[in-house]
């Protein structure tokens, strides 16, 4: 999301959440000379449905050093609305992905306001920017790896939420391109409940009077506010909200949600297009396969992380996918729901699996905090 305050809140949900093998803060910085914003200029980028993004550029950052045989590269794409700047606190010596061991590639997903997006395209601004899919995000990332960074293989692909969806796409579309895949709170296929959530948020934005049927007149406020309310309702679980917000404090809570829910036509267009990509997510359908048969294409070692109370990305498809190939599953049992990473530290488990996939097995991790 282009609105920095909204984006910062999303980042905090995840940055505190995933945890690391050492303590970090949201102000953690990459080592000097590493992690600077870069862009791959890829010209006209052909989309799966026949559309074209003109003058396409993909944002990315790299940290750590590629080893002699180029076997230590780890790709980490962004979640919905997130940027690679938000991912930096995960990366570094002793963190989730240790730059003393790995060459890390952070990628800004299409439509996030950094890579080519409705908000920054000169030739295809706002809703003239073509619809794209999670598959298209991965195709762009594949071109970055092969054409720009000259890599033919990855040690791993890691991602949270929409980033996890991209990991599922990677391991199915390019099954021999990586050793490990770690999709966290992601899915290979959007369920009807997922689609309802994202559709409601799009409808809320489009109901804003200033949206003007995709021809914005001034800043948007009411639509963003309603979309944020929907996001706040689904981001955790009913028990979490009841515990954290008393009835008498409800008006204060809603006012805070609405406070920074503002943006322009570019922000709205970015949000709509990324949500449309998630609504369209059906990786097995891309190949004309059942979910179980699609899973059989995978060659990488998978660690699938889900939250039983996730009201944003329903865990059922990910669980079915894991079962089809006997991949280990980490089930986060927390009322924090989609934000369970903010309540249960998973960083050490991710780091362990990256080092030795055979050392991690399925388990349910209970949230022992008071939520």
C-alpha cells in the first residue's frame, strides 16, 4: 500500500511476528552497502492472459554473498501491499535468513507501488494498468533470477501471505529451480471465503464517492476506511478482538482504524489490482490439474506453515497440498489468526529448515500468551 502509516502497521504485524534467532527491532538496518533498492528494467512484460505491462520494472534488493557454486540464493517476495523495505529486518547475521550463509534476494511484487504498478505507470496509469496474477509475479521473479542475476537455481523461496502464494506458484511452475520452499500463511488456491474477503474490500474502495468509477476525483477516505474495517475484522479472530477491545472502547478502536485510512487513486488502484490477483489464484487450475496432482509436480522440500484460525487465507488448500506430498506442517494455534506470526516466534524454525529440511517435522505450536 502506498499509504505509509497503513503499510507500517501491516509491516509490524509480520515483522514482530516471524521472530528471529536473535532479537531485532523494526528499525533494524541492512549492513552498509547491502540491501539498497534496485530495479530490473524488463521492457514490455507479457502477462499470462495476453496483456502487456509496458516499460516494466521490478524492484529488488540483495544481501549477503553468492557462493562459488551459486547454491546459496534465497528468494523472498513481498506480501500484499508490502515492500522489500519491510522485509529487511528479517535478514542479516543470526536472523531468519542469515546473510553469513545465504545470498538473499528480496522482491517487490507487481503492483506494490515500487515495482511497476497502477500508481507509478506513466503509460498505463490507475485502472488502465492491466490485471495481473500471482503467476505473473513469479514469471517476473524468474526473469530477475535468470536474466539479471544469472542464476539457474535457488536454495529456497520463502514468503508470507501473498508471498507464500508466490512460493506455491514457484515450486509448481519451476519444480527443479529450488531445493526448498517455505510458504507461510499462503495458499495454492483461493477459497470462496478468501474471495469474499478480498471482494468486500475492493467493493468498499469502489463505493467511495471520490473513486468515480475508476476516474478518481480527489483523495479517497470513506472507501478506504470501510476496507480497513473489513481487514481489521478478518486479520485476527473473534476471540482476539473481544479480548483486546472492550465494548466501551469499541468507538475508540474503530476511530483509530479509520484515522489513517486515506489515499489517492493510485493507492486504490494498487490495492484493487493486487487483491484481484489473489482472488484469481488457482495454481492447480493453471495446469488443468487437481490440487493433489499439482502437488505431485513439486521437487523441492516444502515446509508449510498455516494458522488454524486464519480468516484471511483459509488454510485448507495448503493443508491438502502438504498432505498430498507428506510435507511437514507447522500449525500455529493462536487467536491472532492471520497475524499469528506476531504472537508466535517462527524464525528459528525457518532458519533450521533452511539449513536442514530433515530436521523439522510437523507440529502444532500453541500460543501461550494472553490474547
